[in-house]
C-alpha cells in the first residue's frame, strides 16, 4: 500500500522532555516520509506551536489537538485511569480506538500507558493479563527481539507461544528478518531443564506447526550473541535479564572510562581512540533502538523511553510507521487464529499425553 | 582457632586442565598458609608427582591418594553416580563425609559434583531439591553474592529465606562484610510487584527477625551497582541473570576491542592505554573471584570454574579455607534453626493473614 497515508497520534506531553523532544522528532519524520505520514499531536497547543515555529512541514501533515491535562511520569496507573481522561495520553490512545489514527506513540508513564491502552483498546489476546513489552536488544549480529520484558510476571506455555507469534511479527516488521528464528529462554539446552511452562512450550513449538521458525532453548549468554532473532520468556525473567544487561553494560563502560582516565598516557590513548569509541557507543546507544510496541492490544501502541532524545523519539515514530505499513497486526491475528485452531484440534494436546 | 590445621581435599583430576592447574595452585596455597593447611590430592599419583617435582612443600602438608578413575567433564550426573565410585571426585567428597577433610574443592563436572555431594553428604536444608550455587559478582563497590544461580529452578518463600541466610554467611566468610545487606530480586521496588513467592518472602523478611540485615526488593540494574551485599533469587532467574551479564560483558568487550583495532590512530591509542585496560580486565577477571560453595549440604564443597587457571584455582582453595576457618557452617546451622523456630511459632504466619 505505497500510497496510503499513515496517521499516527503522538502524546506530545509525554516523557522527560515533552514537546521539546516530541515536536522536533515529528518534524524530522515528516521530512523523511515524503507526504505519506500525518501526525496528530495531543497536548498544550501553545507549547507545541512554539516548538513548531519556523519549521517547515507539509500542508495538513500536522494536526494539533489541544488539552491542558497531562498524566505525570510518577502517577500510579490506578490514579491515571481515574483522573487521566482528556489528557494528552488518553486522547492519543482514544484516536486509535476511534479509527482516526493507525497508531499512537508515547514517551510517557509506562504503567499509565499500559492501563489506559488496555481499558480503551482491550486485549486482542485475552489470556494475557497485560500487554507484553518487547525490547530490541543489540547483539553481535544486529538486534534480537526479547519479550516479555516487564508486564506479565508469570506466563504459561500458551502465553509463551503467543509471545513467540508476536515477537516474530515484530522482528519481521521492524528489525527486518524475513523468517525470524525463535528461541525459548532457559537454564540449559537439554529438554529436561527448566520450568514446566518452558518445557511444555518447547514441546508444543517443536511438535506443532504454528508457522514459526523455532530454534529451541537458548540461554542468557545467547542474548548478546544474537543466536536467534526472537527470544521468548516470561515478564519476570525478561525484566531481570534486561535490567541486568543494562547494569552490566553501564558497569563495564564505567570501568573502561575510569581505566582510560587513570594516567596521562592512557588519557592520550583515549583521545586518539575517541572517534572509534564514539562509534561503538553509538552502536549500543539506546536511542538507536528506541520504541517498542505494547503487544496483544487491539491497536498499535508504541512506547518510547521516557528519557529519549530527538533521535530516539524519531526512531519510535519510525517503529510505529513500520508496524502500520507492514501488516503486522494482520500477521499476528492470522497466526493467533491458527494457534487457537491447532490447540483445539482433536490431535491429543501435549499435556494430556503425560497423564 | 588460629592454630588448628585446616585439611582440604582436592579433586586433582577435575577441570579442563587437571593436575597441571590443581597441583601448582595447591603449592601456592601451602606456601601462603604458613603451616596451617594440609591438602589431600585425589587422582593419578604419577601425574600429581610430576607436577609436584622440584616444588618445595612443608613436610606432611600434602597427601596423595591414588585413583585411576576420573569422572569426565561431559558425563551426565546419573552416569557419574553409577560409575563414579572410587573416582578422584568421589573419593575427595567421601573424605569430607568421613571427617578426614574439612572441605573439598573441585573444578570438575558440576552436575556430577552436585549429585555425588548430595548422595554422600545429604542436604542439611531438606526442602532444597539441590544444593544452591552462589556467584560472587563484581560490582562498582566490590562483590555481591548472588544466589541461587543455577540449581533450584523454582523456589518458594521459605527457600528464598534459606538462600538469604546462606548468602549472608558466605559474604561474611569470603567477601568480608560484617553485616551483609540482603536484597530480593524483583521487577520493581513496590511491595505489590512480582511473583507471589518473592512477595511472601519480602513480607516475612521485613516482619520477622531472622537476624538478617534485610534491605528490600532490588532490580537487575542493582546487581552491577552493588546496592546490596547479597542478592537472593530462584535458580532460574539467577542463572539467566548471570549468563546474560556474562554475555553482555563479552559483547561490550568485543565491541571495544573492534573499536580500538579499527584504525591506525585508535590502535596507537589502545597501545598507550593498554596497561590501564589490562588492570580493568583483571578486576572483572573471573579467576579473581573463582570458587563458590554448593550451599545447603552437610559439608563444605567448593566448585571452581572448569576452565580456571592456577590463579583461579588458588582462589577457590582460599575460599574453602575461609569457609572452614570462619565458622560459616555453624552460622548457617544456627540461623536455619532460628528460622525454623520462628516459622513454627504461634504468631500467625504471614500467609494466613490474607485469608
């Protein structure tokens, strides 16, 4: 669909920087999109116009929908649900529900985004308690999609397979693999290792044809190696793994900086190596991979990191565009339907064989 | 007990390098210990004597117990149990059971070490399925003990508290904190987050007096920061976290190396900074923190990394010495007893309050 215009709602007030990041990012994406993109900016009209002034955007490509109300970054989800109606976040999500926008991007409060999205859009995958969050993890080979990294604290075998379906669609739409390989995170590669949930999901993924390119079990070390394109795990393990990796990366970078600053000679060395080191930092810079969808909803909701800069937020808008234009939602719907027909088929389900 | 001689059994054939690493490490520790250490080396007498020849060790400080049988690094635990009797690993563990040695150190097959230890020594903490493994994790501030990193795939609240007790004793004995602070690994710091098991353990640790310095929930990022001295988690999450951190560290070091080799100027910079970078690598070198006990057994069993070099294995022996001389086993026994009396006390247990 090369000529269809994509409409994306932005929560202009979300994130640590609000319109000072969202508006310039919006302008950048409009410049790059060649007239195929329209953006609806929700938030304080004056603040948005200030950041738009002097910028050239195509006629009709930006619409501002004013609201005074903002959901704070530290508001609890329950509070945001109670008093968030009419806020920039709320209105942006509502525009997806009403069909006025194809997707919404917000750098705002994750808990509020999740709660309001769930309330308004409803879950398309009813057995998930909450939308799943996918992280695009930098690896030796490119990027691996890891999910769930935070929302669903425990996940049974069915949910793990749903994550596999959604993660594969995400990798195809955004990270570019034609036939993404899928690994199930475990503590070893033998069939007998791990929780009952991962063992059951492993057996199902191996024996049934969900249309997925299933690789098998992977371990924590495989995340950085890029062994597979998609790594599936429950939200507890995924969240711990993501944060442990962040902490480790920060620790090692800190040690490296200390080491390079520790003597006059090493400081000179660091100076000479600076351009190369900068290039490396850019490769693992979170803003180069910013923007992940909340998965399992009726509608495309993309979460940007709260602290994202213009480059990061621009990337989050691009992720939303890719998700809309790639037929991502249809692929997921088709594969979930296939899954549910497989799981309810007369062929003995895997669990019952053991009984 | 300054004058008591500590007796430690070594599996001289274990690990990727066998006696070529174990024997020189033994000699180094004997030199450092000033006559307070005796080592029993189990394995091929001729191979051990070859590596001992020309080395000076105090009279009577080394005893060789010959055996031809070796448990291979890739043998399955069940197989090792079946045909491992009389092997260097088996005999070394048996000497602890019989009271001839105070501890055993092996760089051999982890699964076999765990299975044979459990069979011979039996669990002191009967509700653990397997001994727990503790990792000494390098952090900004020093080292944090993380457990369980691999053995018990799911853990209830009682087991998590047992890990806390054993981890605190380990930190005190080996890593030097007088009153180790303890964190429970979770996906957020609020009371309502996470699994039921961690929430229950959290409530118990806060409300009952187990003699522990309980900090509260910590997240994955806190591991590298050194927020607490001991981090408690189930064996599944701990194993994934450890391996993810290893993978991330390797990934970032690889990127750094590539960056430094990418141009003549950066290569020159790397050359100038080399001594400082080497010092940094040493700080996170696994051999500086090699050697972790299998926890929960009747007896001290220390696992060295299979690929450990002489420096690494020397450190594993030192860990065993610290565990023996510090009264580690008594501290654990005392605190487990205290725990069981608290948990069976008439004060309403935490779970029942919610019902």
